């Protein structure tokens, strides 16, 4: 099972710091980033809830700066146009 997570952070002097905080939430999981702020994360229901809760905390700290979405748990292949290396990374988390 996996989820997809994507976010936007408005520009500002601490944008990189906020982004690093959000990436740190994903660090315990196996994830791939095929697009700039689109992460495919291998996880289960408990991991999904932990990811959502931790990202929500960050969003609440920067309510005018951070927006994110977390998909429901899902399985199955993706389709689209990526490099072969990106497809391999995505498929390792969705197979």
C-alpha cells in the first residue's frame, strides 16, 4: 500500500527550512519524489495517519504559508511521463 503526498509552500526566507521539516516527516518511510513536490510513500494506515498528523502540525505552525494533501491508502500502478529512473523508484513503492 502507498499514499501520495504533495504540498505548496509560499516563498519566504524560511521556505527551505519549512520544506526540510516536511521532508523529515517522510524520512522514516520508503518514498520517491517523481515531481517537484509530489511524493509516493510506501506505508500502511498507521503510517498514513502519522504522516498526516505531523504535516498538519507543520501546517498549523505556518497557516498562511503551507498547503498539503495526503491521498487515501491505495495500490496499483501509476501512469504518466517520467524518466526510467523515476518509474523504477515509483514502482518500488507501489508494487
